[in-house]
């Protein structure tokens, strides 16, 4: 399985973030909810979803990658929500 995150991040209609990827050469979209971005860093106020995504991009893409590997692809989309976070 070959996963490539190609981006760029884009603001979704509901304020979340969409990020394009390729899975074995086929286009997929990774969606990160606005609520996820709010809950990602409890010590940081979410002023700008794009800036917040970029600050935590590696962690977020890692979560999306794991969901892809676990077979959670639905209609060429991966959805990442707050319940996908693991709090250390």
C-alpha cells in the first residue's frame, strides 16, 4: 500500500480542513473536522483553522495514515474527528 499526502490543505465548507492524498495512485481526500482542530491543543485558542492545521500537520496526517491502513476509507474519503485523537 502506497500512501502519498500531496495537499495542499484547503478550508472545507464547514470550516474543517481537506487534504488531498494518493492511495496506490488513486486520489483520496482526507477531511479533518473543525471540532478536531478545536480539541487538538487545549492550551491554544483556535483563531485560524489553517494555521492550526499547519501547526499540527504531522500529527494529523499520521492519524489519517493510520485510518487508511486500518481500512477506514469510505467513498475515497478519510474522515478524522475528535474521537480519533489519543491524548497523551
